[in-house]
């Protein structure tokens, strides 16, 4: 019976950890760019050994990528633009 009890306890712990990891990954996919525990678009993920790592949320990565693309486009316009070119600036927030 002891082996069955140990196996059941290990399986229960594994299922609980899976649920926690799933919830943390859902948070990483759905947290706004200015959300998360620190308000900077990051979320903590718990590793199987109990250590935690901090990840950028998906929206935070998208927001930063879009900003970088805007900067590249503006630099290209400055470098290669000619008088009369139109620039449209838009706010992300």
C-alpha cells in the first residue's frame, strides 16, 4: 500500500503543478503591456524545481516590437525621404 500511496501523492503533486504552470502561462499570454505584478508587462512563471523566472507578456513583446518598427520606419524616412513625403504618427495607447 505504501507504494500506491506514494505514487498517488506524486501524481497529485504533478497535477497541481501542471495547473499552476498552465495558469501562469495563460497570464503570460493575456497580461496587458502595462500589467503584471510590477505593472511593466512581466509575469512570474514557477519552474518544476520551485524557482521562479520573470517573462515579458505577449502583449508587452508585441508593443515593444511595434515601437521598434516605428523607429525603424521613421529613421528610413529621415534617411531616404524627400520633400513632400507624408508622415502619419499614431499613438499605441
